[in-house]
């Protein structure tokens, strides 16, 4: 099998995988909405969890589901700029850590000439994506220890990769939901931007089918910060 054929197989697998993830995310959003409708309190699965924990778990589920869509948007941007080259196969994308994925997109933006306003918009997406990724990681890799009664603030700890030191976080429920909303805003921003990038990279003579107006830039999120914790 040629390298081009191998790349086609990888892309086909990625497409099928993306469809499965999209379906899973859609089903996940349906069930999360269903739970918010009041079923949580009547579901025996939740009998051992009080209302504050239920809300926290739900918020984490929304963060995860929305980040999955944001990550897919990054892949689509890279894929379009690569113009279907074998270098963009899904296995490579999945093996790269996020900082290298963003460097890859940065390289492609500099390698494939883009209008200045498009380049600026992509830079803004990269900045927001980087913070969204970090915040999602802080939430998903922290171990929740307790919550403060009456405040819906959760105390969580995680081991820093850089220092090996345990770091403590205070995660108010509103903060977890804010992270989910920020991820969602950058998903929609990136999706809109991708639709504009797509016709810019079409073959000569092809007819663009997407609107060309740039989306408004959402604010770059602030990073979640913890404090060193001695055990």
C-alpha cells in the first residue's frame, strides 16, 4: 500500500472516529440536559450523592463533552491547511501532546499564506485553546477531597508535573461552569473560523459555500491557579 493510500486509511479511520465521538457527545448532551430537568433527584443511581456533588459531576461532564468538540475543531483546521497530505493522518494528531499540536497549526499558518486578519484570528484561537486545554486538564486530573458546606466550593488536589509537588485548588461550582462556557465559546469561534479558512484553501475555481465575515473574538480565559499544599 502506498503512503498516500495509508494516509487515506488513517483519515477514514479518523472520520469514523470523529462521527462516533460526535454521536457520543450528542447523546451525552441529551442525557445531561435530561438530568438537569430534575431526574437526578429521582434516579437511584444518585442516591448516595447529595445535590452539590451532583451539580459538580454534571459540570465536569459538560466540560469534557465541550472540550471534545473543541479538540475536533483544532484537527479540522490542521487538516485543511495540510490539504490532505499524509502528514496529517489521525495517528500523528492523536499521539502529539497539545502544545505540539498548536505549534503544528502555527507552523502551517506561517507556511500557508493567509490574509492578515485570518492569521490574527487563528493566533487568538490558539491563545484561547491553550488556556482552555490547561483549565480542562486541571479539572479532570484533580482529586476532589471535599466541599465547603453552603458555598458549593470544592477542594481538590493534584500533583504538578513540573515540580512533583501537590497543588491545592478551590473550585467553586460557578468556576467549573465558567470553564465549560469558555470552552464552548472557543469551540463556536473556532468552528466559524474554520468555515472561513476552508474556502480560502479551496482549489482554484472552486466556489466557496460559507460566509466570509470573521467571528467576534471571545475573551481569552484566565488560567485556573492552585496553591502549593503540604501533606
